[in-house]
C-alpha cells in the first residue's frame, strides 16, 4: 500500500506527452468560455423562447407577471390601439436610452441588443401567429408554458453571462446610482404589475399571475443550477496511479490527491478528488469499476464551481 501511495503522489505531468498536454489546454479553454458564434446563438435561442411564450401564452391570457412584457400586456389592455410588441419597442427604447445616459456604453450594449431583439422577435411572432385567445383552452396549461419557456430562455441567457434586457437595464442603473437592494426593487416592480393585473383582469387571472410570478423564480433558479451542474468525484481504490492518469490523460482534467486512514482498519489510503462534467463522471465511474471492482466512489452534485476550467472568480 505504501508503494501505491508514493506512486500516487508523484506528479502525473512527468508522464504526460506534449500532445496530451496540448489537448488538455484546448479542453480547458473550450470549457471556460463560449466562442462568439456560440454566445450569439444561445442568446438568440433564449430570446426566441421568451418571445414565443409571450405571443402564444402570455398575451392571449393576459398573464402579466412582471418585467417589460408584463407592462406591455397591461398597456395593450388599457390602450388596445397598439399591439404588445409595439409597447415593448417603446418601453425598451426608453430603458435603453436611460442605460446609455446613466451607464457605460459597453456595459449596456448587449442588454440593448437583447431588448430590441426580443421586441423584434415578438413582432415577428405576432405576425406569424396572430393569436387572440388561448391556443389550448386550458388556462392552467397556458400558465405552465408561460412560466416554463421564458424560464428556460432566461436560464440559457444568464448562463452565458448575458441578459434579456428590459428591466435588467433598470437594475444596472439602480445598482450603480442608488443604495437600493436590486432584488427587492425589481420584485416590487413585478408585484406592482401583478396587482394591476388583478385590478384589470379580475381575481382569477390575477391569482394565476401571482402563481406564475412565484413559480418563475423557482423554475429559473432550477434550470440555471441544472445547466451549471458538475460532479465532485472522490475515489478510494487500490490503483490510484491508473485513475490519476486516466483523469489527466483521457479526460483532460486534474485531481487533488490526499492521504487518509480507514477508521476501522487503520490502513492508509489514497483519496483522489476531481470535479467533472456529468459525462466525464460517468466515464470515470466505468473506468474505476473496471480497473478496481472493490473501489469506493462518491459522486456529489454542485452548481457553483469556480476556478480554472470552470467559471472565473468574478
């Protein structure tokens, strides 16, 4: 066992070829950031999902539960001369103007694009799908999709470090120029929209808006955690060196090696800890089980991994 421990704590870099090292560097850079085409594509996917939900599920049912989309639906009800998309153009134009006036232009640029792109997609889908009433005939089903689709879209957008614009610009302004707690301020705006919806559409639709507002927060957080989820793997086995080399050479990751003792046996053991994606964790589990059927493996989930190969400290 002592020989295995000594072998395990020797740096694997000594047996890694230049090609394997270069492959590991490429994988690390690929994991740490999205390329511009990936970023731009994912941003638009998130905005499209949000616009589809607005046109097909929110507007026909008057589901106003926050944000510029909620305000646009309320304005469309109060002054039906203009469609929801036009009110979104107006509101987003005002918010973007405020953003350029009070914020650094670089800071607001992507939010401005997202605001106008969302308005544009909404206009497009209003033209393609001129829906005026529920497409399912079931308000509860419509509420579910009115929450689910934008939640998925927002999770995708937030994960790449962008936003859907709109009230996010207001949040940035408040953060910079006031001492208000941003979360509470934006939640107060959402509550005001819901209260107005109860007054305009009655308690039935209004209470559905309340449920949607509550559900939106939990669903968005759930999807973000799901997207960011990684596996923290701990392995105790009889062949730690082989596991180390598999992690470094095959998976392009690294591991932390520690020594411990069995509480019952008192035997010294080597503990390997590595943070992997779901697919990589499955590969490691299969390799360890094939190499050492008696190995002890612990795999836990985490959505907050910060460091090289994952997310930056900021």
